[in-house]
C-alpha cells in the first residue's frame, strides 16, 4: 500500500475537522440570526462552498 493508507486517513481526518469547524463557525456566529438553520444545513451538505457562501451572503443580515 505504501503511502496511500496514511494519506487517505489524513485526508479523511482533516475533512472531518474542517466540517466541524465550518459548521461550528456558522452555529456560533452572531451576525446572522434569521436564517441560521438554513445556513447550517447548507454548510453541512456542501462544506467549503457553503462556508464561502455564508461568509459572503449570510453575514449581510
């Protein structure tokens, strides 16, 4: 297997950590109060795309 197994494990762990941080950021942000469940769901499903969209569009309210 070589380096594939540790590389794949590192990728999975880093992806999970990023998703937890992204959803945590949206959940704990105080700027957007009206549509928080929508943004949490969108960020949990799409990951980085949802986080970028939230930072650009969701924090305007």
